[in-house]
């Protein structure tokens, strides 16, 4: 009966004294008022060019990005790499652990502040009592036992909402961890795609260089035969050998970059470089996504996980202002205990052994050396800092999209020009070789034709790879479509694999 009465009183006091929370109520910043990502007009499609990776790409405004956007490249090998990365990446697993920690911190914060704390205890004491403390002289001391069992309840009435603001701040940190995980997911998948494309590009450049070296070596042999027959001079032979050596010197840097890129890709998928068995991707077999969905500019801040993570930190800073404000106001802690106490254990179960207390307190800060006021001012400054950091994140997000859009357009033009240059250089080289055999041109013309063809072929491969990597960068800059991702259909998260 006594316990029920204490509970009723506590509930009535809580209902009577609990008011609204002090401090600002958080509202997400307004969406940017802009209708486009770039200052210039966005065309309906890019230019096209013959050959692999030369298809025109069409921009689809106000369209949603698929969650598994990398499947648009139609590469089973690329899908396999993404699958392995999502399953094995320590970075992604660390982000998942950070989110679980934030979720448990929120549960702990709610349980320790917004709900009553109930503890049970039992004690057994043996004491010696001195009668001289009561003014009785020469009285013998008394030795007795004291047994106690009780349930203690403590609760702080959240009159001004400081405790709720604390829970709100922890909840915002959980949101931050959630969006940081989404950002890690997006960064991981985008890095795997771009690194795999870079590796394919380097392999194509090395293969082209080997073909050029073989052709150049054949030219050197022809010149040497002509020297033996007296049809040319040693100067021409040395010039051809120099050209061959210069071409061979371009291989080690390419091979070095290939090995480093291969090692980076192995780490991205969670493997040791020495033990990784990665599928090889043929650059010419990659499909260039021809339809590029472009979300509305006003929705970008809701779709980029880094912006949402910055918004969560802004929310947390806003809640901390309320916490600091509530610390300036009175606090209302309540404590209660109910139990039994007796000198011998069998008396614990008698009605006379029941003991109970109910204590209500009011604590008002009066003088703390200006610390509480300074803490509130510091919380306001932290909010201003978080707001400016949020704005900077938004600006960088729009910059990423604008850069990617312009890169996609310019890459198409660059590939068209490089393809035309390669075709022209190949025709010039074939014609110069034929004229050289007939004695119509000298070796200087042949050297120039060879050098131009080598440069244009490598440049065309690089321009082709740039279209793929910048397309992936566009999907990443637009948020990667994580909001369209439901429950993953398989362990690796890729349908059909």
C-alpha cells in the first residue's frame, strides 16, 4: 500500500511539474533555392564518337538514381568486386559497429535520464552501541545486529526539458552515425568502381604500348637491314633505336601504376595484396550508362549522406543549447525507498519492520563562477560552427555535382576528338610507312608519325576511361540512390549474383 502511494505521488508530481523543453526546437535548414547545378544550360545529351565508350549519354532531369547504380556498367566482374567489398571491407564493418554503438548509447541515455532508476539492496550489520552518547555514564556497551532489505527509486523531474534535450542530442548523434555509414557505403562502392576502371585503363595502355613496341621493333629491324644493304645511314638506325627505347621507357611507370592500383583495389575489397585474386576487367567490354538520372537540385541536401550527417551534427549542437540552458534553472530530483528493517531476520517479515522514505529536492544554481553561463555561450558558438560547417558541406555537394556534370559533357567531346586524332594518326603512319619503303619520305617523317600515333592511342584510352570514371563520380555526387535501397536480396546486395 505504501509503495503504491509513493508511485502515485511520483506520477502526479511528474504530470504536474513536467513542462516544455527550454532551448531552440530544431528545424532543418531551408532547401537551397536553385533550379540548376551549373550556370550554363544542361544539354539533353552529350556528343558521341565511334568505338567503345563513345555512345551519347542522355540527361534525365528529376529522375531517381538506382540504389545499385554500378550494375548499369553491365560488368559481372565489377559486380563481383562490389559484392566482395560490401561483404569484407573493414571500413564498412567499422561504420556498422559505430552505428550499433550510437544506438545503444541512445538506449542508455533514455534509460538513465528519462526513466526512474530502481535498485534493490540488502545489508546485514553488526554494531556496538555506546550508551554514553545518550548521557548515561558507566553503562555497558550494547552489541546488536541490524538487517535491512529495501528498494530505492530515484527520478529527476524534467521540468525544463534538459534531460529530454540530452536524449535529443544523443539521438542526433545516432542519426549522424547512420548517415556516416551511408557515406562510407557510397564511398566504398564508388572507389571500387573507379579503381577497377583505372586498373582496366592501365592494362589497356600497357597492351597498346606492347603492340606499339612490337611495331617499332619491326621498324628497327627493317632499318638495320637497309643499313646492311647500304640503303640508309647509321644516323637513321640510331634514331629508330632511340624512338624504340623511349617507347619502352614508358612501360615501367604504367606497370608501377598498375601494381599500385591493383593493391589499392585488393584493400578496398578487404583482401591482402599478396593473397587477392581479383577478376580482370576489359575496358572495351564495359558498358557506358547512356541514361543519367539527375535529381532535382532542391532535393540534393536530402539525398547526399554527407549533408545529412552534417545536419545531424547541427541538430546535436542545437539540443546542447537546451541542455546548457536547463542547467541554469532549478532541478527537481526525487528519491524514495521502501523496505524492511529488523534486529533479527525473522522480524523482517512483520508489519512493524516496514520502513519507507520519500524525499523531494529543489536545487537552484546561484553562483558557479560564471561557468554555467559560459557553457551556454559555448553551446551557442558550437551551433554557429556546426551551421557554417553544414553550409560548407552543402556548397561542396553542389560543387561535386556541377563538376561531374561538366566532366561528363567534356569527356564525351574529348573522347570524340581523341578518337578522330587516333584514326588520323594511324592513317598518317600507314601512309608514311608506305612512302618510306618507296623512298618518298625520310626517317624524320616516320619518327614523327610513330610518335603521334603512340600519343593519340594512349590519349584515346585515357579519354575512354575518363568517361566511365566521371560517370561513376556523377552517381556518387548525387547521393548514390541509397534512399531507394530496401532490404538487400542477398548477402552481397546484388541481384542475380
